[in-house]
């Protein structure tokens, strides 16, 4: 049944040689990997206005120079990540840059930050999309957390179906959103130029504002930089592009940057001109759409596409998180399960892990976007800063042709990103302090995983100079635990006798009567195998059995012999039949598997009905 449900939800398994069919062309890649960055237009300008509103509506004109600063940083990031794409075509983005140019621990900080960021990407995007839905339909507001969780489940299933299928489905909302905002900006600017838009609802540029300070402006600037989240996703997911992957990824990154810059600057300007103020009950984008179009069909079209892209922006995390987890796992800093492709050739373990982690985050924060965004932005700007710094060192060391210009772009980006980080920690420490806890914990876990893999590798590595043919063995002692005389025991004894002439059956009875009866029946059965009976005063099977195995093993070790335990085990025809039977056999096997130098063999007996 599970297999049938799985096939319905994620489709048939794909062969390994079909991997090329799962690569994305530029059109689909732009939708899949840019939805996070483009969707941030829906809340980035609003975050600027929320900060400026603390000193009054007169301060809203400062949103224009702040937006210019954000655009300058966007240009620096696009130039930097375009260089990263060509320098590190295998993907990995900030993690690869920091690891190779700075230091492994710094690379792990970047990797840990990005992993947390992608989880927050899903949580923030889905929570913001749910806010848009509940704004349009207030009656469902009490159920916003449940709605958000259901949306994450749906997106997870879509991604488990494969890149091309999810990209085909998700491309439409992304391009419809871009079209809707482009129309909003074009019509809004037309109204401004023709005088149809109100000209006196906003303060003139340069109007003195009481209470404004450099601290407040920097806080507003850092809040506006939340519009740049997701810019790095393309550099992390280069292997998802069709060949030539680096060239296609770089082109897609530039197009994304142009679209993001146009939409962001257009929304900020129109929000200023129309005198839009942030409200707890209605988003800035909703107010702007209502001011330009009124509450007509196109207004609702804007709201619908905004809700869709905010929800589906989570797909950027689902595209980039599994690839970053793969890079870390390949370097032995995350479980190897993250390197395994699933039925549909995606890294399904990474997809499922991201889905579960984001659901937990949504439940813990009750889908509150306002509290998640600062932590989300910090998770982005830490790897931004580290990758820019890493590229600076790369250019200084290698000095390729035209390296001065590249160095200047990265230096400007690194300084701005570092400044934003400092501003975040100074102005919003109560929201971002958790990053100072979570990221070190991530790095600590990475090191523990790496230490385990190194230790396992050292213990499993074979010295090829020691020829296996020259190793002498001194026989094998086979122990067969028996609970009675059954077909299961018969099959196990036949198998055990094929392994060795030294076979011992062990029966553990809870009473002298049970032991006497077993000895009589065993003698009558004439197995040719010696039976050892043990009396368990406390009705425990495991303790006397383990003590007997330890005694046999001690004697075998002196002779250089091996000890093998053959476990009889019957397997029920239906899964629920197993619930009706004692599971002591599995408990014994679980214990024996942890004993040193004891070989455990399971002999299954399949029940037919």
C-alpha cells in the first residue's frame, strides 16, 4: 500500500541515465531559483517603511535614497556571484568559496548559515503567503498555521516528483507575478506622469524630519536588504542547469537581478508617491494596488499572484538546500544519506529534511513573518560577507586578467554586507541573537559527524599488503538459540550444520519442567546437535544467553576460532500479523549485533498464511 501511495504522489522511479532530462533550461531555472528573490519585493519595501513609520509619515521620502543603497548592494552581489558561478561551477556557492579561500571552519559557518537560511526561506515565504491569503479571507485567519503546514507538505511532494515537474508547475505563478507587478508599476508611473495620481499626499524630498537619526536610517536600510534574500541560490544550484551550466546560470542570475531591481525600485517609488503607510491589517503592496487600480479584478489578480509567489518562493529553498547538503555530505560533514538520489533523481532526503524542519519552525513561531525576517536576513548576510571576503583573497592570490575590477566589486560588496550584519546585530539583537546559538551548534555537529566518518574510515581501511589468502582460520563455533522444536528451528539447524561441525543449540527455560520436556523431545528428535539448557530464574532470555555466548567466545578466542550466532526468525505474511507475536527475537538480535567479534546470521522462515 505504501508503495502505491508513493507512486501516486511522486510518480514512477526514473533511471539514472534519465538525469539529463531533469536539468533546467533558463526559463524554468529563473522561475525555480529566483522565486525567493523576486517574492521579497512583496515585503522588502514594506520593511523599510515600517522602520521609517516610527518617526512619522514625513520620513517616508528617505525610502528613496535607502532603495538606491539597496540597489547598489544588489549590483555588487550580482557581479560577485556571477564570478563565483564561473569560479566554482560545481555549485556550493558561499560554502565552497569560504572553504577554499578562507578556512574550513569559516566554510562550515557559511554552510551552516545557508542551511538555516533555506529552512527560514521556506518558513518565511509560506508564512508571508499565508498572510496574503488570510488578508483576502479573514475568516480563515485562525487556521493560518495549519494552512502554512499543508502548503509546505504540497511543495515538498512537488519537489519529490522531480525538478522539471516542479519547475513546470511553479513557473506560471512566478511569471504571472512579474507581469502583475510590471503592470502595476507601468500604470502607476503613467498616472504619476499624467497627474492622475495624487501629488500632495507625500512629503517632498529633503523635507526635514524631527527624530530621524543615522541609527534609524541604517536600521531601515538593513530591513530593506531583506529584499536581497535568495540572490545566492543560483550559485548554489549550478548543477541543476542544462549545459553549458555556468554560462546559463550566469545569464539567469543577471536577468533575475534586472527584474528584481526594476520591481523593487518601482514599488518603493510608487509607495512613496501615493503616500502608502504600513498597516497591520493590509500589506503595502495591497494598498498600492488598491490606490492604482481600485478594488477591481486586476487588484485581486495582483493579490492572488503575490500570495502564490510568496508561497512558492519556498521552492528556492527546496532547490538549493539539497545541493548544499550534498556538498557538505560529500565532504563528510553531513550524513551520507544526503548524497543519495531518490526515485525521481532528486536528493530526496534533503527535500524531506527541509520540509520537516520548516514545518517545525512555522509551528514554533506560529507563522509570524515579522519575527522570522530579521533572523532570515542574518542567515543570508553571513554567507554573503564570507563569500565576498573569500573572493577577495582568491583574486589577490591568483591575480587573473582583469582581477583589479573583480577585486573592487567584491571589496565593495564585502564591506556593505559586513556593515549590514553589524547593523542587524546592533538594531535587532532581540530578533537575531538565536543565530549566535544555532550556527555554532551547526558547526559543532558538522565536526562531530566528520570525526565519526574519519574514525570509521580508519577502522575499515584494508591494508592490501596483507594477503587474505595467507590468513589461517581455526574453525567456527555456531550457536543456535532455540525456543522449541519448530520448522523455523529445523531450517536454522540445517543451515548451521552447513557452516561448521561444531554446532551448539541453546534453550533457556523458565522452569525445570520446561527444561526436562525440551531435553526429552530433543533426544527423540535426533538432530545430531548438542543441546545446552539454561534455567532463567527471572524469566529473562537475553541475560543467560549473553552470558553463555561470552563464555563460549572466551574459549574460542584462546583457540583462534570464530563464534557465529544463527538466529531463527519467522516472518509473517502480513505486516499486522507481526504485532500479534512476541518480538524477543529482534531484541536479542539488536543486542548481539553490538557484541564484539560475534557474527550474527538471521535465518528467516516465511509463513505462507
